[in-house]
C-alpha cells in the first residue's frame, strides 16, 4: 500500500474554547490518507468538513490531537498544499496565463519554466486559445478550471478542494467532474475533496469519509471499488449511492 501522506489522530477543533460561546466543530477524528488517493469528505451542512480541510491546509490549528503531513506536524500553510475554493478567487486584472503563473512567479521560477508549465496546464485543462483572456470573459466552469490549474502550477504534494463545483450548473459540473477525474489519473495527486453531493463523491473518489452531525466524527468510510469512467446509472454506482445516502440521512435527521 502507498505511504500515508496525511494522518489525523483524535483531532479536535473548538472555536472560542473555554467561553460561553464555545463551539465543538470536530471531535475525535482519525483518518489516514495515502499517497495518490482521492478522498472525499461528505456530511450534513455545517458539520465541520471545510474546517477539517482548512486544518489540513494549515489555516486552522487543532485544539487537541495530531494532524501531520509526511509524518511532520502541520503548523501552517505551505506551497506543498494547493487549494481550490468554491469561489474562483482569480485576479480580474490578470489574463488566464498570468493567473496560473502567479505562484510560480512569487517562487522566483524562471520565465522559461513558467511559460512551459503554464502551457502544459492550459493544455491539461482544455483552455487553449484563452491564454490571454481576462476572467470576466470566462464562464464559471472555465474560471474554475483556471483555479485548478493555478493550484497545480507549483506541483504541490496535496490538492485541497472545498466544494469547488457547488456554484456551477449541472452540465458544467458534469464536465468538470470528468476533467478532474482525468487530471487526477494523469497527475496521481493526493486529493482531499469537500462536497455536499453524494453523486460527486462517488464519481470522483477512491474513498468517501462520512462525517456525523456536529460535533463531527467520522461515522463511516466507504471504499468506492468502481473503475473509471463511472456512470450514475451503473447498478453498482446506485448501490453505493443508496448505502451512503441512508447513512447520511440518519445524520441529517439528528
């Protein structure tokens, strides 16, 4: 089995600890994610999925337990973790190629290497011909593809994605799911993906970790043993969907 990239051991996250406004967002979460895995976090709204992702990103610190990357404690953000948000967060004054190259430029990468890497990513996300387009001229799906390319530009070890398709229409979402599957199969990038969609999770993931209602614990982890490309009409896909929905609905009713 591949080595463990991310390890959470009895992780807890409290906001406003030791006050009357204390909120226990995450409690006793343990999860290992292996190199090259695509793992989705699923659970009721507000249960702590994004909080856990931000902790892996180093933007939030655990109040108890340990969270590590390659065996070393996560103590802050780093270029070894790329992140894609639901909002595209592109620079409106920069064209597509400049948006993608931003992290490389900050890191002092040579102009020749920037150009090579940007061209490679433009091809990967299928936006040839839009290198000099400004974000305002792009559709939502195109903007999100640029955001994914920007996160991949400096070749991070981990790709973190916080409901990246949540604001997209069904057709665009379907296209991007196919794109992301292809990108993951090409790069084998360890990916942690937060979603509220059972369908998205099954289409994309090697495993789906189902969080309980808050305070979040991992209720169940589902191994998705289906070949790619996956179809929502496949009988085995439907079987996984029923299993996960049943477990999720038990949490939503709490």
